[in-house]
C-alpha cells in the first residue's frame, strides 16, 4: 500500500512510525523555531480566499501606511537571533515594496543575524537583483492542484510561480513552497504535490493549518483534523526523505505539535511570538517538543535571552524594548 492509500485508509500510526524513523535518520533530533517577518499588511491583489490581507484590502485607503516601520522589522530580526530562532522568510503583500527596498532590508537583516534570508514576496521576475543576502525563494502555492489553486488564489498563476522558482534555481537560490491544509483539497491532490516537488526540485516545504479569518470565504470552515494534517506531512516525509519540512499551527492547536514532529517536521512556525514568549503558551511548545523526544534549538521561555549582550545598533533599542516589554506584559496572559 503506497503512502496516499495509507492516508486514504487512515493508517496514520503506520505513517507516523515510518516518517519518524526517516526524520531521525536523515535529519537527526533537532527542531527549529521559525518566525516569518512581515513587511506590510497590504496586498494589491487581495483575493486569495483564505487570506487575512483579503479582508483588509478594501479597508486600507493609503497602502503606504500599511508598511511596517523598518526599525521594527530590524528589531524583530535582532530578537529572533537572541532567542535562537530562524527567520522563516520575509513576507509582504504585492505592490507595496520595490525590489531595491526589499534587497536593502534583506541585506540589513543578513548583517544582524549573520544568516541569509528566505523571501516570500510574491511572483517576481527580478530575482537577479538579489545576491548573497538571500538563501532561497518561496513560492506561495497554497494548494498543488492547479485547478483548485485557481479557485482559491485566482490572481496568483501557478505557472508564474513555477517559472519564478525555476529561475530561482538557475540563479543558485534554494526553492521552497507553502501549502495550506484544510482548504478543501482532496487526498488525490497529494499526487499533484509530489509531482510539483519533483518537477521543481524543491528544497523546503512549509505546511500551514487553515486558520479561518473573519470576513474571508473560510471564516466558518473548521480547521483540519490533527491526524489528517499529520498524515499529509508524513506522506511527504516518506516520499521525500531529505526535504526540509516546516509546519505551522496556531495557539488553539498547540497539541498538533507533537504529532507533526512525529510526522517529519524539522521546524515549527506560525506563532504570535511576542504574545507567547515566556508564558504558558511558549512553555507548552517546549513541552510538546520534549514529549516528541526531539531537541529544541533556541528558546520559547528563557527571558534572559531577550536582553542580549551587544548594542551594535543603538537606534533599534527603543523598538527592541517594546517587544521585550510585550513579552513581560504577557507572562501571565490567560487567553490569546
């Protein structure tokens, strides 16, 4: 029985047993904490049916005001370094930043963290403008079946995403895709996902669980079952043993973490970091990693890490301190 048939027949424990063994063989025990840094809250396309930005587009009269203060972006990068986290990618909606601006931000973050960054900035034909500050390019595929993709993301051509990633590879960048579980995809769409990974020689896949946002088409859609989500991840891990897998979950589904690690996840993402760090939610993430018998890189609870030990960019300190204060303010938070 192949992996897709095992998913269809709900042989989840068999899948998890196999995927966990494969993960340990090829990737070891380490688990990373990943933080996507958003550059803005506006997207000129704004019609992906699940996306928070689609609910905001008509409410934003001046897109320029939806840009984040660049020092806040750099402060966030500095704190992720102190915490021992990775930057999952830099992300922003269409039509808000120029290539030159994104390159400058990326160069500064590379200087802050000592690590080149991934980009998830939409479809672009200007990848040749980037250099050593970038390690890879992420294509926001969301769902791999091309017909279903066109329904969910009508303004993001699958062919254009594929061509961008092909170009990325030719330029020497690594290639990643994002997939959202729970949009209404079919199990057979796993064939499309496998074909896409092979066709584009994908290095990294980032899975998210649907987080239904108000005022979107999915606002009343239930989130996917944890074992279904895990079985999809496990199928990819078994089919592609060496691929890097990042999985995302929200605060109301932290119990997904352990089973996703057994399914083959290398890293965890999609957390409201500064609402969780140091409190019971952050510690719960650490407990999930511990009971999955994996080793966490970085911390979700060590408050001493926040202060750091160097001040090479003093102009960022007021912005850094705001995030630090937020963490302390949320230590006794009861609900997110």
